């Protein structure tokens, strides 16, 4: 990730140099210095940055009341997640036909009603598990750090202030745009899908739930009337068909068998509790935080 950040910094500084005729040289130099200093932003500062950003996001969206069917349904789904209390999760529903969900670095989970309307509980659990996989794997932290680097350089800001509300609405808005244009790598997406599978197995949820969820996105994406609402999820989650094939193979390799296209997966006879079959060539994927 540091190589990516340095590459971003170089591109920024090259852009600054190419426009020296119209941009004050001292300002460009200060921005480059700020970008270098932004590389040192700590995990705790990233968490605070995420909190400030989520306050801004929540203020810009209509949040379903806790008494609503949407919130109560999400509450039931979130209650199934086990052994992730260290993430300090909090969750809300955004009332919007956008098909999306995301997890922020401070443990905030946000799910759009557009996604809830097209998926069953197991599929929603799997999608949220995928987003939490990005959180556990530090992908969210790295995405925020990279986005902050770009925007901080643009604003000429150096070290991030830990004072709540220190960043302007304009800065946070630009941060959101930068995050929206970024995308996880294929490797990160694969690892998040595998984390979702492990969450499903650990919580007694259909082990093929992520496979089904991806196929829902593929099917709905073919409906021209729904394509606009799928932009966010498909833009940040490429190669959906390949991912569906892979996660199905992961579940099968762990000893599960798919009964049809809609039914819950079941363990193959002879499999032990770890998800390995007696053949000895099956693999269990571990979900654990990266350093």
C-alpha cells in the first residue's frame, strides 16, 4: 500500500509541476510536503477521520428510524455476527433505491434500502460480511489513508488533527468523492468474499449465501430499469461473475454441496466440523486481521 501511496504522491507532484505557469510554486511545494507528512497518519487518526466522515454521510442521507421494518430487519441480521465485538460495530439503514452497503473504518455499517429490497436475509448477511471482511483485512483503513493523502495534498494539509470536527465540510466532501472513485483490487475483493464465507459458516448462515448474493446483483444488473441503482456496487466490485464462480468453489472445497440454485448448502457426507472432507485436500480459509 505504501508503494501505491508514493505513486499517488508522485502523480500529484508531477501534475503540480506540469501546471507551474498557473499555480504558485510555493503552494505546490507546500502541498507536496503535506502529502509526504500525510503518509504518517496513524490508525487512530484514520479511525477519527472515518468517524468525522460518517457524521457527514449520515447528515446527507435519510436514515430509517429504529422502529422501521428495515432497521429491525438489519438488527436481526447484524445479531448473527459473532466474535467481532472488537470492531465496535454500529449500523444504520439509508433510505435510498441505491443498491449498496459499506463498512467504515470506525465500525460503522450502512446498508441502503435498495439492496435490502432485492436480497433475502442470508444474502444480506453475506454482503455485509464481505464489507466487514474489507474492514478486518485493513482494506478500509488503507483506502481512507490513500484518499486522505490525495485530498490533504490538494488542500495543503499536513498532519491530521485529532480534534473532532477539525475538517471542513468541503474537505470531507472531497474525501468522499475520492473514496467513490477508488476501487479495491481483485485480490482484496477475493479475500473479502472468502471472509464473508467464513462469517456465514461461523454463524450458521447458508455457506453459498455470497454466491447467491452475487448472482442477484448479476440478475438485477441485467434489468435496464435497475442499472442506475447498481452503479455504486458494480463500480467498486468488478468481475462479479468470476467472483461468484470462485466463492462457489471455495464453499465446495470446504465440503459443502449446493442443492439447486436457491436452496441452502449442506455439508457433504464425511466432512468434519472444520469444513474439511475425508479426502484431506480441502481448505479452510481463516478470517484474521492483517498487521
